[in-house]
């Protein structure tokens, strides 16, 4: 069984390690530094400390990865379209599994929407849920959602990608699964900011809960199922990302709340996603006060205290 992974960041590398460890033949495509990575048998830049099993090969030829039986797309959300356009020829015959969590700026499409926009006729799937790359690579237990609109294909992908340590649950609700993964990052920034500003754990719990309500409102407006949001891809990932400094989105929020400059080049999916989702919420008439506050913080239009005052001053209502 072969798996090709496009994108050799932390997550693509971690998935490559765990899949190769469980006997798959994995080809990991890196747009830069493939030869060095293959020589070192480690991704020193993005996932240091986790050696590569024998079954993992790094390549600088994307077509080596797109020729595999199963293809994973593991680049940040705002790079997905560029990747699909560049590798369209090789990807047209595949059913790619997008592993990114976010909403595209400009189009407000999620990963599945971007795949079908660039590659009409291709059936996309989504791999999402609570899992830090380093936990996956370390072989710690994780449970994720594999969502695909085609039930037979979903079943097949679930079998092809599950490992003894990565348990996969199946869903046909692609919209719900991808929105959960995208929206939780925005709420994680808000939670990090609250903690960074010293507002306390009760404030974080309130933001998580009201953020979850906001996620549900948006997901329902876009046709997702409530049960999906209550699962691994929504609630599960919200719980992980809003409470752990292992999360880049949460750490970014912490820096924001402390008034520190964020100089890391780390991927922070929640920042562009907040902007895209705030636009979409306005267009749909969906109230998204926490997302709007995150955008105002990012733009420097509001200070954290004012954002909290704004949220607390909203009209009193039923839960
Ligand atoms: N890290 C994690 O714990 C998890 C991440 N995810 C999701 O996975 C996605 C990827 O995140 P992650 O791997 O952590 O990100 P990283 O920042 O670690 O790596 C991103 C990778 O994408 C590559 N890349 C960016 N643009 C392109 C492009 N146009 N063509 C080819 N390669 C490209 C980068 O290449 P280069 O190095 O050359 O810049 C880099 O290797 C995100 O959406 C994230 O939310 C999901 C679950 C867990
Ligand atoms: O999605 C993740 C965990 O499920 C990773 O979160 P960060 O991108 O915030 O690090």
C-alpha cells in the first residue's frame, strides 16, 4: 500500500512517519530540502527529533507522490490552491485527502471546495481532528475524522490510512468536518489572547463554550450537521487547541494577549481564517462576535480589554 504526501511540514512529516512505521510505502514530497532530509532521515526544520522509518522516502519530484495509491495534501490552507494548480496533472486521477485546517481568503472555500474548484470531477476527502504532529510522530494514541462525501471511497480511505496508533472515524459530512477544524483555530487565538492578558481560566472556558456556539451557528448556516461539530473535528479539536501551548494558534493568541510581537514563522491558520469567516458570517447574517473580535485584534483596531468589554456588553439573552 503506497501513500504520497505533498507538503513536508510538521504534519505531513508526522503522518509519513506513522504510516511508514505501520508498513506503508510512503513518498514525502518536499518543495525544498528533500535531499538533505532524505540524507538526515529527519525533518530537522519542521519536526526535529523524530527519525524516519525505512519505509519513508523523501523526494523533490511531486509526481512520485501523486503516483501513489493514496495522496495526502499537507500544506497550509492558503497554499492549497497554488499546490493544486501546480500539480493538477498528477492529481486529476487521484482522490486527494486534504489535511489542512482553514478557510481560503477571497473565496471563503474550505479545503474540499478548493480541491473541486481547481480539479472539477475529483472527489476530495478531509483528514482532521485533534492531533499534534509530534504526538502522531511519537506514536501516541490519537483519534481523527476522515470525511468523504462518497461512502465507499470514505470506507476505503479509512482502511488505507488508519494505523495502530491513529484511529480513524468516518464521516460523510465534509462541510462539518472541515469547518470544525478551521473555526477552532480562531477560537484558540481568542483563548490564548485571554490567557495571555491574564483574564483567567474561567474567561477561557466561557470563550471556548461561546466559541463553540459560534462554530455551530456558522456550520449550520452552511449545511453541516450538528453532530459532526460535537465530534473529534469540532469539539475534540477545540478542546485540544484552546488548552495547550503545543498549539501554534494558541501560542499566537498568548503573544497577542501579552502585547508581544509574534516573530515566529510558524503556520497560524486561525489568522487568515478569522478574516475569511468574519466576511462570510456578515454575508450570511450569522453572528460571530468572537471571530469579529479576533479580527479587530489582528488589525490593531481594538485592544484586548476593549474586545472583552465588547463581548461582555452584548445584550443579555438565553443560552
Ligand atoms: N502541525 C500540526 O500539529 C497539525 C497541522 N495540521 C494542519 O496541517 C496543515 C499544514 O500544517 P503544518 O504541516 O503543521 O505546517 P508547517 O508550517 O509545519 O509546514 C507547511 C509546509 O507546507 C509547505 N508548503 C507551503 N506552501 C507550499 C506549496 N505551495 N507547495 C508545496 N509545499 C508548500 C512548506 O514548505 P517550505 O518548508 O518549503 O516552506 C512546509 O513544508 C495546516 O493546515 C495545519 O492546520 C493539522 C493537524 C496537526
Ligand atoms: O490542528 C492542530 C491540532 O489538532 C494543530 O494546531 P496548531 O496549528 O494550532 O498548532
